[in-house]
């Protein structure tokens, strides 16, 4: 799962990187390959996060119970959403006062309320809002009403159909839109959890006989839908998602299956193990990625005068992936854990205090 989350957060980060550079790099449109890559890998990266989260809901409820599960979701998802959402919006309001950006409703104090009511208008924080709400609703239905995973998958398909209606007719439904769209993927994760988490199936899922057919289907499907998403429209790379939603559903499922198979292969052959570290920190990366990328762009452009666009993309992208990991561990070590959780993660804090990973003296003696 850490491999999967690592792959997804790097792809998400790539899209955020292009957004962070948009309007600040005059010749970004000349490098069409970068936009093509971002669009090509768009269709499955967010559904995969919901499937992975759904894989663990059953075990968590059995171990902790409903109240503790909701408490953990509040601690691990809702709290960092509010903390980092407020920090990012505050930076935007300050920047609007002292840069050429106009101070209007999109960067006003009302935006704080939109973190919960209409998170799409706050940028990337819609994901944490939807992940928290879906997890709580799903757990309540599963625990209190005893609704099984199969029934919830059917419910998820009905909600997805409702989200398709919302998208096609451009109806404003606030935070409900993403709940309706991604509930199915969370439920699907729970439905397949017993199979996916059974160690007896590891060899089957890490088979090249499964991976290569999936890869072929993935490439063909992504090529087809990338061509559609790249056509000029008001929806950009979300055209298929919003105007061809059931095609998007199929695209997402094939992409998720390919990514899962690839992750099993990486685990089997112990390749690129650093991706697991990235995956473990994916939530913390997501929380502060836009902030880090914005400051990284300013640093490399204004202070180091890096003007070569491909170099800027690589530098800003990698900064948005690895600097949040360093900062998170720094916060845990130096008693700033409250930036990410209201419960002190005792084991992680104790481990970091003993390892001295930020001590140059320890590493270079």
C-alpha cells in the first residue's frame, strides 16, 4: 500500500507542480510533453487513494470500534485539513495584498469556510474533506446499520451516477459532489480487502502474466482519453471525468489495477524502496505540497535565477515531494507534531528523538 500511495502522491505532485508554475513560466506551453505526461496519468491517481483507504476500514472497525475509528479520522485527516488549509489560505490572502493578484472573494476570509462547505474552491483540500466524510459515513453504515461491502459498492455506484448527473449538467453541490463521486472507490477497497490483504495472494498479484496485459490495456485507454482531455475546453484534463463520467470510471479502475500490480512487482523485487517512504508520508506531503512548491518556485526562479523550464519542473516537483517529508520528521523531533495531529504520536516522536537524523555531527563523524 505504501508503494501505491507513493506512486499516487508523486503523480499528484507532478500535476501540482505544473499548476504552481502556470503563469510564472512564460514558455511552459512550449514543452507540450510535460502537459501530456500530466494528463496521461491523471485518470486514476485520486481513485487509487480512496481504494487504498477503503482496504483498511474493516480491520480498523473490528479493532477500534466506530467511535475510535471516527476519532482517528478526525485526528489524522480532518485536523490536518483545517490546520494546513488555514495556513495556505492565510498565505494566499497575504500574497494577494502585496503582489499583483487582486484581493477578491477567491482569496478572501470566506475561503476559510469553504474548506468544509465547498473545498474544490480551496484547491487540493477537497480530497481530505471527501476522504474524511466518506470514511465516517461508510463506517456508520457498516457498523450501525450492518450494511455489507457489496451493498455499499452498489450504493457507491448509485452515488456515482448522481455525481455524473451533477457534472454533466454543471450543478453546484459543494462538498457532496466529491463524496458522491468517490464513495464507490472507498467501498470497492473494503469489498476486495480480504483478497488484497491475504498474503497467500501475493505471488498471484505480482505475476508478470497479470501485469503486462494490464499495462497494455492501461496504455491504450490512457492514450485514447488523453487525446480527448487535451482538446481545448473549459474543463482541461477533467473533461472525461466531468462530461464522460462512466468512461472515467472504467479508466480509473484499469489504472488502479495496473498501479496495484506494479506495486506488487516493486515489493517482490525490492525495487525503489524509497517510494514506500514517500507513500508512508503521502498525507503529510499532500497537506503542505502547494505551499512548499510555491516557495520552491520563488527560491529557484528569483534567488537562483533558474530559467530553464525542464530544470524548474524537476526542482519544484522534487521539492514538493521530499521537503515535506523532512519537515514532518523535523516537526515530530522538535515538538511541533501538533501541526499534523492533535494527539501526540508517542512512538514516532520517541524514535526520532533517539535517531538524531538531523544531526550533522552524528552522520559525519
